[in-house]
C-alpha cells in the first residue's frame, strides 16, 4: 500500500528509491504524465529514476509500492534498465510543467510551482491538483501559493507547454543542492527549449560547473544559445582546461571572438592550452594546480588543499616552485603528497619534505604515455614541465579517464547492465 494518498511532485525530486528488500536503486528525478485531449486529470504513467550509473530509467507506477516523505519503494520484479525516452504526448512534471503559465478561470494568470497526484479507487495515479502563484509580470510572481483542481486550469496541453516561453526558477530550485553532474544529466533529458530556459536561469558559476559535465554536443548547444557576452563570462568561470576543450570544438571565428571577449587574465591560460593537441599532457592539464613557494609552511599547504572547489585529484598534491608561482612558474623544485603533509608538523616548511625523484611529464607526452605514467606511479595528479623546468600545469586522472572513455559515456552511464 502507498503510505500517502496525495503526493506533491516537486517534493519527490532526489528521494532515494529502494527495492523490495531495501537495496538502493537510485534517486527519483521526475514523474511522467500522459496528457488528455479533454480537461480531465491526466494519468500518471511512472517515475524517472536515476541509477547510480547516472542512467535514467522509467519505472511504471504499478511497480511503486510505497511513497513516503523520505523514500520510494518498488515492488518485487525486474526493472527495465533501458534509458528513458520521452514519447509523444508525455510530459515531465518537474522538467516541463513547473514554471508553465496557466489561466485559472476568472482569477487571471498564474505560474505553476508544483502539482499533486492522487491514487484513485482503480489503483491508478492521476494528476489532480495544480499549485501556482499569481503572475504580475513576464516572470514576476506575488502572493501565496494557491491550489486548484486540474479541471479548473487551462494552458497545460503539450502544444501550449512547448510553445510558451517559460522561466525556470522553480526547476532551478529543484536542482538546488544537486551535484553539477546530476544537473547536467537532467538537462540532457529535457527538450532543447527547456534546457536553454534553465541555462538562462542559472548564474554563471553554476552554469559553468554544469556545462563542464555535459556531453560535447550539449555543451556546444548551450553555449551557442547564449549571447556572446554571457558565453564569454561562462567560459571565464569554467576550469581553463574544460574551457579550452570546448573552444577547440568551435569554428575558428567563433572561438577567436569569444577569446577576445574574455578578460585577458582569464583567456591567457586558455590560449596556452589551445596550443597543445587535446590528446597530449599539455592539452589535458589544468594550468591552476596548487603552487607554493619553498618558504610556505605545512599549515599553509593544508589550508590550500582544504579548498572545497578543488577536485580530490587536484587536492592530492601541492607543487613547490621558485617565484613566480603562477604558471608557467619559476624553477620547479618538487611536489608534496597530501599524505606527507598530514604526517608533518604544521610549522615546518614544505621545502623540507619535497618529493624530488618523481618523473615529470612533457607537455607533448601522448595520452598513452600519460596513462602509463599514472599506472606506473599509482598517482591521481602529475606535474607537467617544459624543458627549462618550469611548471606548466598538472594532469589529473579524471581528465585522463574523460579522454579514454567513449565519446558518449556521459549519456550512456558507466555500464549497460
């Protein structure tokens, strides 16, 4: 039996989904409804569940045995693991219905902020309620949230939803707290129109993080949708290596124009990376690893690696160089592994605990050379130096894997179980 009779869909987003024996399946991401020609409540077909592999699958509502405030439980039986594909006349409640403009009788225009489904006597789920707020401007809302019967609102046919310009504030609110990779996966499943509306609603920093996790085609689509000024701002907010990878896929004229619009201090490292082939250490590296001068203390090094914006791989090692400490640096002296930092007194100098024996990578080292390097030394981060012993950047294992995996790995998940 289902624990709750009326469920508000936006509250489902992100809930863990478990099998009948309590085994974790994934997370609830959306609900699929089938719109009718008449104005009667549409049938709820099922849920979109994101597996741990990031693949999204469809689970029919008949397979759902319990929906509670903290979890969804499925019935015994097999689950079709084929990726979810939206069909004609199907609508994603969270992905497409939120932020839609509706007309409520004589009450005027409102914007959808949530919708509720109920279990009927025939054991079918129906979308019976729409929650919204009064609309005062193009995207401005005011007043308390109101709830109306589905039959009392208009504007929610497939064609009306697809044709109207929508804000994406409610959908962005649902994405709040989700990892950038999960948001990117959700965007990939949305129709292009809705995907671009979400891109417009995200701030530059958040959009940059999400674009870094999108497939190459989706990256180019979102970037081409943005006006040139904003596209340049988003590129500035991206990691230089990711920005360089994206720019290298664009036509020369567009690439040059965006580089010109970027601030010089932001475009300089990207331009340096573009000088290298994408499948070399120089093309793979980030020019912004953790760099310290030899008079820095262990405590300073630990403070730097605690930066939450760093990936675990980049935070695994600090590099010590003579001034200047921006890439390309002064003479490279060595590196310090995070395990060594944790074992040393905090006020000792990093110069006293350097690993000076580890081999260096040339910026022209091939992808296969870089892969063998990581396998040989059991590392997740490695320095890239020029012939004059200047540190140019660092290659991390996540960038190596990104280039070793098939081009569509972000769309297909980690396996084809």
